[in-house]
């Protein structure tokens, strides 16, 4: 018989033993988590790691991303594919800066490009 609590506990124990060390885990920076989530859409984790590190070094904060020319953002994204993600990330960063910070509600977050 299926038991959700038992399954949850087993899954968490498996994760403790097998979790990969990834640069976006264990951080308390919504911007960097957001960048990782966008990069990971339809892209393998192994391919994202180097791009994530380079991208967040080049654009360490949402304000820096918003202020960057689109060409610089696309150049930093080059090779990762699905360039609409980079364009939307850039457009969303501009809106976030204009609004004074990341949206606090799920609904407002969904209104961002991408």
C-alpha cells in the first residue's frame, strides 16, 4: 500500500545521499535561483553549470542584468540555446528593477516575461 509520508521520507533520505553539489543550491539569492531555473529549462544540468557561473559573474545582480545591453546578455548566453529565454530574462530584469524588486506574489511573478 502506498504511503505518502513514507515515500516522502525515503525520497528525502535518497536526496541526502545522492544530491549533486550545484552552484545554485544552498544560496539565499532569489535572482541567482531564478537565473538557474531559466537556464535549466530544456537544458541539461551539466551544460548549464559553466554558463550559470559565467553569467552570474558577468551579471551578479538583477540590476546589472537590467542595465546591460541585450547584445551583451545574448553573448553571455551564446551556446546555451533557446535565446528567447535570454531575451525574456533581460526584459523581466528591467521590469523587476522598475518595480523596485522581485514580485512577492505568484500571480505577479507569472506576469514577468518568460
